[in-house]
C-alpha cells in the first residue's frame, strides 16, 4: 500500500493513477455545436461552426473500479427515500491508495483533499489529510502545526474515534415525470457517524462545541451518453465539460445577463475604486480615441458580411465602450501600432484611399487578438472599444505622455474590460483545449429500477475544486497578471471578462462578487495555494476579496501598502520610464480618497489656529500632509520601512530616490542565472518584490518626516536627477504632472537620530535568523535568508540586530569585511516596546521584556548639488539591546536629506 508521504500528487488523478494517459477511442466528435468564430485560413471574419464535443467515453478513465463502486446503485437515491447514502471513508482511502487504484475513489479523495485548501484559519481544514495519514499508518499528531492547542487535539481525537463516512446526496432538475430521477449532480462530504445526515442538514448539532463539522462539500456533475438507458430513462440528466474549444458564442447571453445583474445589484461596481465618484457605464466619458466597430454587408458574396474597424476621435463624447487588457508581445503587438504615418488612414482622413476603404486594417496589419476583441465588442452590443497600442499614437511622445495619465480612467469607466489572460495572448477564439486539460471524468455502473446493469453514467468534479484549479493556473498565475501595467488595469476595471485556455473557457468577474463561469458556477479562493507568491498576488485575482479601505487616514495608508506589495515585483518592459507611471491611476484614486479627509482637517486647523497655533515648525509640523511623492504618501514613518522579500540580481531604477520602494528592480534571469535579453538586445528587468512586516501596537515614531519634500527634475534621456535645478513649485499644485515622470524624484528631509554601525556577513543558519526575528518582533517570515548581522560601531564584537541590504553595490559579503571602507549609519525610525521574548546571550540582551528599533541603513552622499547632510538608503533592519539604548540616549536629533 502506498503511504501519503511517498504518494505523488498526480496519483490521485483518475487517469490510471500515474500509469498512463486517458484511454482514447479515436477522439472523434460525437456532435458539433455552432460556434460563429474566426476562420483564419479563408475569410477571417466568416462565422464558422467550430466547437467540438468529445464522446464521453473518449475522456473517461477506464481504470477498474473497486468492488464497492462496481456495486454502486443510483436507484437508491429515488425521491422519497432517505436522502443520504455513504461509504466508509477508510474504504475510499484504501481503494485510492492501492497500486491499482479505483478511478472513482481516487477522484473522490483527490478533490476531498483539495477542498481543504478553501477553509481559512479553520482547525478542521486538515481532517481529511489527517485521516489519510492515520489510515496509511502515520502518526497524525506528529505532523500537526505548532499552533494546534490541546483543545484542537481533542477535537481531532473525537473526530477520529468513530468510523468516518463519505455521505452522498443528489440534486435534480425540474420535471413532471414521477418515474424519472432527473439527477444532475452528486454531492459528497466526510463526517463522523455521530449524526450522519443531520450534520449535513445543518441542524442544531452543528453548533455543538464537542463534535466537529463535516468537511466541505464537493460536487460532481453527472451525465450519460445520448441514447443510453440512463439518458432515455431521464434518471441522469446533467452534463459534463467535453468541448475542445475555449470559447462558444452561446456564452454571449450569459455574459449580458451577468452584466445587467451587476449593474442592478452592485452599487460598488458603479463607483470608482476610492468610492468618491459615481460611474454610469452606459453613458460614461469616452476616451480621447476609440475604435468604432461597424458590420458591413458584402453584396457580392453570400454570408453575414464582415466587420470594419475605424479609429475615431471621441474626446468630449459620452457612451459605452469596452477596454482590452493584454500582454504586449515582441514583434507582434507593435505591428498594429498607430503611428503618425498611418493615423490619418486609420481615422478615414487620408487621400490615398476612398473614405469607405480607410480603416485600421488598410493602414497597417492588426493581430487576431485585436480583431477578435473588436468583433466580440460588437456582438455584445458595444460599438466602441479602446486598445492602447491602437488608440495612442505610439511615436508621438506628447500623445503618449498625456494618454498614459488617463489610461487608468479608461479602464475604470469601461462598460467591460476584456482580459486576454491566455499564455500566448494572441487570440481569443478558436483556441483548442488539450484533452488532458479537460477535468477528469470517472464512470459508474448504471442500474435500472430492476437492479440490472445497463451501461454506465459519468461523473466530473465541478465547482469548488475544479474551477479553483483552473482559475489559479489560467488567471491568478497567468503571464498577463505578471505585468506591471496590467496590475492597475485589473484593479481599476469594474467588470472583467478573462479569456483562458481552461476547459471553463472564460471567467466573468466584478468588484462585488467572486469570479464565475458563464453557467453561474463561482470560483472560491484557495487559502493554501501552491505558490510562493505573496498573498496579495493571489488576492488581486479575486477583486471582491481585496481588503482595501478608504474610511480613515490609517486605513488608506495600509491599503496603499497592500497595493504596492502586489505591484512592486511585477514585470515592466521599460522600467525606468514606467515604474511609477504604471501605478499612477491607482495613486490618483488614493489621493481622491484622502482629499476630503485633508479638507476637513484643514478646516479644523484653521478654526483652532484662531485660538492657538498647532503648527510649530514649518517643515516638520504635525499632523501629516499626506502628499504623494515617488510612491509614498508623505508623513507616516511606517511606509518607508519596506523590505526586500525575495532574492534576485539587484539593479537601481534610475531617476527615483533610494528611499522609495520604486527605486529597486532586478534583472530577469533564466534557469542558469544568466540575464535574459529581448530581441532588441535589451536586458530585461522587473521590479524588486517588497513587503512590510505587521506593525506592533506598541510602536512609536522616533523621527519626523517633512510635510514638504523637495522635488528635483530628471534628465528625460538618462533619468538622472538634476540637483542644481530644484523645481520652482510643488508638483502637487498641478494635477497633470503630480503622478507623472515630471515629479518622479524628490529629496525627503527627516529629523531623527543617526548612529554609526558595522554590518557583517549573512547569517549562516536559520537559528540565528529565527532568534533575531523573535528578539526584534519581526512577525512575517519573508526575506530572512538575506539578513546580515549588525553591531554598534563602539562594540563590533556583539551582534545587536540585523540588516536587509538591497543596494546593488552591497550584495557581496566581502564588501563588509573589516568593517568596510565606508561609514554606514542607522537612522532610528520607530521604537517597539514591551517585546515579550527570551533574551539571547549572543544578542546583547538578558531580559525577557525589551525594546527594539526599526532603522534605515544609510551612507553619505556628497554629489547632491552642494546640499549638506544628504544620504542614500542601503537597506532596512532592526536593532535592540542595552548597548543600543545606551548609545541612543546620548544622541541628538539632526536633519538628514534622503535622496
């Protein structure tokens, strides 16, 4: 018997359990449904029947069933009989773990295990896995998380004490026949035998604190071959997925109905991200330019005609339009670009062709993706669509600069955003689904009312686990969502239609509800995804579940940190140019949320100032100003304490101050660690991923951040700051440049305490980093493999903290040998008090309650246009210990200028 510890995850699949692929019978189509899609070989726009459905027997596993499943009798679910039937769970485990696994039992166990990943912070979520471990002979308590209490262990003992049962029940379609069972779905869950079906019914026993709940329900669609006894009798009336194309025009009705329901029932989807402005997607301000889609009849040829795409100037008009979110592909997307040379022809204004012949296709080729998106827009009843590479003149710097600042609004006000989440990104329609990508199908014997077996019926897991797996693979972790520009397109779009290569085809998604497929099945978020992505990278694919709040100053800043954590590590082709601009639309929304709060506070200050002045210092007065500068809202200290969270080949992003998270990037490398170069010879870069640790409630600021930062222009070619040319006014006064590259560099004055320190090599084992984390109250486990030891300069032999250094020039241990050649300073940012952890002999502290300090590590800069006391950031970290406190008490505050 296989054990859980050595069982490959694929062994739970019903495809011969790792023994081979599906049994196939020629894969000949059993039926053809009409799919008006594109035929790229002949007329690109002629509607063509294209969706194939495989015979169910072509995609079913023919692995033998166990004796129990061979005896399965669907007639036991006859209406009026007891609702629930069941298997002993131990029998299911045994049948699934045998070398000749039962196809249905292994399918059942696979999805039971997957279903655990959708229970957040629930001590019951691992019960199925623990039961499998116990059956396989492993000690269940040996593998329990450290967070499990004795009470939780008693729950598990109670759950394991008696026999566990897999309970089955069914759903039926509507019908008047009293003889037919009309079964469309089979449902299953695991529970103890204590209450059986009563637990599933949700009776008052579910509230009993002693007996645990049943596991999450999994659902199987059931179907039968047309003309089979199970189908003719109408005992089995459901369906399973067997089409081999990812799009069907039958989806149109479902998409339109979903859109209408969203507009009717979701007030949040009719507001901007900040909630400060109402949106009417049926009559929204149109972008500066849109593609108008016309359908032209061809009198010389039979058929429905063909679409015509014309670029229109639509600024100042209102209406509804669709936006396209896509990944730019080297050598493909740029072929469709609108340029100065083809602009007149694309807008029907050239003198080289008759006006009726002028359109986008006449002026330059366009990709299948763009043609498909335009045609879909037309069939959804929307004649305008906005596509960035077509609607922005790509070789007109002024046009690009102006439109880049408006892009966010274009997505936010769109009637719908079409997202090409597919890996190749070059088409929406006509993409085939591999047979092995269709959700697994098992079969069980069908018995009629006399008990005689007459063929089979089929089961395919649906809903919860299957949809989540497909959404994770094809959307959450798609190439599209790795792109920096796409991040704000996704965040700001109120409604999304995501195309994928999954068997589900498309996912529809809005601000207020979970993603779903056209048949109405919802996607649930997994809470233990098989990825090392930060939580926000998974959450962004579930727009309704992103915890962004704009009610208070603190909530806005916390939400901004959440946004940055999701954006910072994404890919951007032109990172120097686009690093901050690609997030400008979201930044504007946060500014809109802060503005009424700031206005109210200014009014309160004005009233108070008539009695007593609340501002004692022109630069460092409180309260915070919350002005936007280089990816930071000025004032609060905590947003400056970002930390690198993943190793990489570091590089500075030119023209952004080192104190900003946006200043750091990394080279993209292949599996051998070599830099990746594109077809134009440029080394590809992406942002450096950053995170913030949870803030302790006993944290107080030790420094004050200026309300007024000093903005510095940059050279538009090299992006280097021009320190000798300080901007004459705050860019915040001009909304057109507030979030643009014209205000991308700023000097940040801070009043605080500076202490010289010595940084040493990386910690050599996890014990050191774990101890350092405990003693400095670093709660989240990220980035610790990059920590270095830190000592006070006065006592270099005693480690008093740790440092995470992201600066590209300070990545090698040799730089710090012998104390290094440059003086490094710790700027004290906050104090964390009353940390309740044991002291460490090697870490200069003997108390079980002590204080730690969050610091920035800096080095002096002397090339800042004659300014004194200028420093650049090297990294972040924490210090602690009696010696650090003694030195701090002797220090005096000074003003430093971070560049």
